[in-house]
C-alpha cells in the first residue's frame, strides 16, 4: 500500500487565543460589599457607584483600570445616596439617574439625572428623567442617545424614554410592548436596544428588540438562562449580548445572544451566581461584579468570549483506501468531548477497518462543530495499489429543497452515487451513472445535513456535504 496523510479541515466558531470563554477573577471592588449599584465603561476604564452596602445606601463612585487591575475612588455621585438606579455611558460621558432613595421614615423614588465627566472627575446635573420617579428601571445607550424604561414608581411600568445629550431633553418613545415590569435587563448591540426578563405581575424571560430608526419593538427569542426574572445583569461585546442570571441550580447562569440568528446559547458558567450585580464591557471583554446571593458581594470578574475562528481537523494515520484486514486510525482535533457518527464512539481517535463515511462532532469550550466527512474504502487487493482519485465536485444549488445537480471534473462510467445521513447511514443510492453530470432528487428525504460519495469501479471520485431544506 502507498501511505498518505489525510487532513480534513473545517471552520468552526471559536476563539484561538488562550483563556477563551472563561471567567477570571480580578481585584475586589474598591468600595467593599455592594448590591443594587450601577456601572458603565468609558474607553478603557470601568465605573461602579451607588447601591447598598452591608449597612446603608451609598453614593461613592469608583474607577477600574484594566491595565493595572486596580480600583481608585473618584468624586462621589452628587445625587442622593440610592440603590436600583440606572447607569450608562454615551461617548466620553457617563450618566446615572432614577433609583430608590431611602430615608429614616420614607422610601423616595427619584428621577434626577446626572452626567459624569471622567476627564475632569466632575458631576453635572442634567434634565430630570422624563417619566415618573422610579427605581429598578433599565437603561442603555445607542449612538448619541440614552434610553430608560420600565421600572417601578409604586407599580410596575412599561413606558420608554429617549435622552438627547445635545438638547438635554427627554422624549417619550413607543411603550415597551411586554408586560409592565421592574428589575429587567437591558443592553444595546449596534443600532438596536434590547430589554428582557424582570418581574412585576409575574416572572418573565421574554426578550424584545428596539429599533430607534422607526421607534418600534419586535419580540425575540426568550432568554434561556434560568433566573432572568430576578435582577439579571447584561452587557454586550461586539455583535453579541450576554446575560448573567441568578441561577444557582443545574445548568449555566450565563447566556449569549446572537441577533443575526435570534438564538441564545448557554456559555461559561460563573460559579458564583448572583442577582443585583453590575455589568459592562471594555473592548473585547465583559466584566461583572458585586451583587447579592446569600449576602452582598465585592468580587469582580472578567469574561473573555469566543470571538474568532479556529480550525478543527480529522487526521488519518495512513491511506483511507485499505485492503481487507487492514485499518486506519482517524483522530479528531483536541476538544472536550467527541461523538463519532459510526457507532457513537466518544474517544478522540477511532480505528476504521470497514468501508464507510466517517465524521466526528467535536465540542470544546466555545461550542460544537461537525467535521467534513472522511471516506474509508476497504477492497480486495491484487497486489496493485488502488488509490482514491478524489476529483472535484460542484453541487448546485446547495442547500436545495427539491433537486440538485452534481458536476464533477472527471468523466465517469457506471458510477454510483451514495447519500449518507447525519449518522453515516445509507439513505439513497443511484447506480450506473455515466458522464460528468447527475441530478439528485430529494424524494421523501427529511431536511438536514447529508454527505454524498461518488464511486467508480470501487474508487471514490468525490465526497462532499449536502444540505436539504424545506424552503
């Protein structure tokens, strides 16, 4: 036999850098134990202030430096001490407003709104929030505008307001269409805003997208991380949103939202689950700290997501065209778990000694990917080596819903086209094909991922993926 090394590569979504999809603990928050605070980021710095300590409401304000991993105290917030306020940044300025100001004999809802200048380390009072005084509202910024909505002013609300920094004025926008609520979670991705979760008359995990261009809302996929109804924390990194919930039971408490696919994915679990925490992003990292679960917290964590591409490979130890009695070892790239189509084997390597199409599902810290197929051919050998031609193949259209046409680089005679399902089982076969073109009809095959192998005189001409859709 002639020996060949076969490497099949595919692109899968995952980060190639170290410590991807992981949480790393950073320096404790400088203000000590805290819940119900607010936070935002400006350039490469993060800020946390206000909230409830172990003894009282606060108005202190702190800056986090990502380069030195250190906190430094800044000018106190100039509004009254409070909890459950809203904070966000627009450009080089930060903003804090609304919240609950508790005095010795009363509980006062607030609507004052303040701007923080990080360069001058000063606070300036701006126009009061346009809605009623409230706490447990949600806020975010889109471009040069700020937004605050929902919350509790004695009852749960669903109004929604836009702040114009140039005019220093508030304008009421379309009502949040979900049920009235407080303690929701919100963030922005690009030119869209998002609000979901929270509670009020019930516990909610619904999720909505706001488009400021036409002042409209549309419902999106519900948050899948359990506990989104109880003071969840959110931020966005690049093109994705992230929500940390207070789920201390089974399953992850941290979920990633993709607005393009409208899907949530559970990602790296933060071992110390919590509610009433602060979250923001700086560059390509997310940060979450403080909060409350069985007591107030002061820990602070950095999240590094999967944000770029890696390659996954299947490597054959030799030729995949074998004589009877021979075998070849197929090895998957490094992951955390593996499932091979043929027999559901869960080891990184398998020994292939029978003809068939082999592929593997690899899972790592960034998700799951399926390899391209590897065809193993076992035949009776006469002493003359039989090699796989592996000529090119073009499938059009692919995906398809009713039929597809296959074009090959080689003219074939008496060829056989075999279609395999996701599990490597033969589901369709066309024999005695001649020429360079063959039409494959779907018939009653269900939608999904398939693999095809075109053979001629026991030699494989081509192998490729095929996707069937329901239009």
